[in-house]
């Protein structure tokens, strides 16, 4: 009899990182029935990724509402998942990372005594408010989960310190590398490169084929940076752009008004800054691959960019991904205006510093994490 694995996802990062696992489970055929439930915590960005990986949710809670807060997401997800779990009666629930969707799916599964598999388990800053609410979400998931798929030895050691049984932890690598490599392979042909170059030129007036400009790619959306943090980030980017006319700063701006307002006010008038709409995953991977430096407060980009040989400056005060820092390909610069400027200028002006940070490194896996997780699930659910 097939084992029913219910994968629950609600945001773009979850979809990116669970898609390879879902597709590997489906490829197992006789062993598994892979069922997908989308909460749609983030509707549009989620749908983009599912389309790329050709995944259609079997259940869609469609919870997203305008101006939703954590209470809204929690309440609608929990009530919706109760019905899905009672209908599907899965042998295991699979969640990824640290979103509210992931935590609530784990809580719902626990209430119905369904085993929980946690992909990307064991990441920690040990600061419950940074990142918020993600740090607390993943702590709570680790208490609830039965199967812990840790991306690295460091994340495994965190779980062991918290008394998670050793025989319930597997170091698999991070599934984001699986997804990234799949997309990069698809963009390898000259035809696909020209397609994306032409698309960016027409839509955003971005000339990616030229080598005369150094492209600085920026992302920012963390709740803990709202307010003064984003003011500092934007002021730093403005001063970098004003000092370096050989730089083009490209910023796909998150739709949250707390991000949109300071970004447009401070960076909108700057000539060599392009503020563009949020990108689909394929477009974003292409832009990452063409960038000179990436400045971000994202977690996933800290994992992806080193595989592409792109230096990453992390505009946060903490990170749950120290492996990239230890490997020398990621630097934590915080949200101080002067620190961000100095970090970027060092890489723009010091060839040796740039060379040290731009060597390709894979501290987060070899692209086979989803295959390993599928094998483990097949074993433990027999």
C-alpha cells in the first residue's frame, strides 16, 4: 500500500525548497503518494514557483488576504489544515523551514498524531526576535517534529544540544541547491541566455550583456529591519550608487508597504538604481548569476549565491546560516549604514578581497538532498 506524504507549503521559499522533494517522491511511484497542500500564505509568488516545477496543489486553502498579519495566517491555516488532514489521513506531513505555514502545519499534524518531517531543521540564531517570527517557528517545529532533515553538520549539532535523538536526525544538504542547479541547467543554452537578456532589457531597461557596469543585486524584506533598519539600508545603497558610477544597483522590491515606502522615497530618484517588481524564480536566478555582488537580508540567498560564486553581504545583525561565513563567501555586515557601504566598497575596490569571496563553494550540499530525504522517508515509513 502506498504511503501518503502530505507536503504543506505557503510561501515562495518553501515551494522552491520542497519542489525537488515532492517531485522525487512522485518519481518513486509505487512507494509513495505525494499530496500537496498550499496555504497560499503568499499567493502570487507561490504560484510562480509551483508553475516552474510543474506542481499543482491537491488542496489550496487560499488564505492570503490584504493587510494580513500573523494572527490571520495562523488562524486560517490551522482551521484549513484540520480539514485537509482529516480527509487525506497521511502517514506523514512534510514541512520546510521556518514560516508560519510550516509551524502551523506541524502543530496541526501533532494535534492529529501524524508524524512530521522537517526539511531544513536545526537552523538557529538563538535570538527569538531575529529573524522574527522565523526563529521561534523553527524552535517550536523541532519540538514537534519526528524526522529532522538537517542541511549541515552545524544544524545537526544544534538539534543534538536541544536533546533531539541522534537517530532522528539526518544530514542531507539543503534542497535549495537541488532547485538552483535544476534551474541553472535550464538556463545554460545560448538561446535561453539571450531570451532572459532581452526580457530584462525590454521590461526593466537593464542591459545585462554589457560588462562595463558592475551589477549589485539587492533584496530586503525582513520584519525585524522595518523602520530604521530599512532607512539605513536605503541610505547606504544611495551613497554607494552616488560614489560609484560604474555600478548599477538592481532592487526587486518586496510588495510589503513597510519596504516599498522607504525604498521608493530614498532610492527612487537615484539614476543608477533600478527599482523593479518582484521577480519570478527563474528570472531571479538569472539575475543572481549575472551579478557582481549580492546584498540581502534573505536566508535562502545566503545558500544559493555561494554555489554561483557570488559574494554575499548579509544586511542583518544575526544569521542562522554561519557555514557561508566560515567558508569566507558570505559576510555579515548588519544594518548600519557605514558598515554596508564599507562592505560593498571593499569588494568593488579590492580585487583580492573580491577573489576570496567569489570562489564557488557549496557548504549547503551537492544537489542530492531531495533524493536523500526521499530515501529516508521510504525507509522510516515502511
